[in-house]
C-alpha cells in the first residue's frame, strides 16, 4: 500500500468492524514481532530560508510598486 487507507486495506483483507484510524508502533521490539514498529518516518523539510526570501521579496516588490505609484501621482499634479 502506498497510503494508509484503512477502509481499503480492511476491504481487501475481508475485515469488518475496523477502526477508522491507523495506530503506528514505535521502534521497540514487540512480542511475536508484530506490529513491526518504526516504519513511519516523518520528516519536515527546513524551508525557512526560501520562505524568508519569498516574503522579503514580496515586501520589496510592494515598496517598488508603491514608489512607482507615488512617482506617477507626483508627476500628474501641477
């Protein structure tokens, strides 16, 4: 399975009355070896630099746009 679709897994296995959620075991050994834990790896990418550059860039473009607007308004006034 490529995703944790509990309903699809239960239907394929012919199971009824299954819980609508998935419980993941940790990496410690379990009696009998099941459930096998430690298979779920959650990694959040560190994209803070990209976010900062994006927002500072947008702020800079807003200032440039305001400056162009202000310059045009000054030119129109007698």
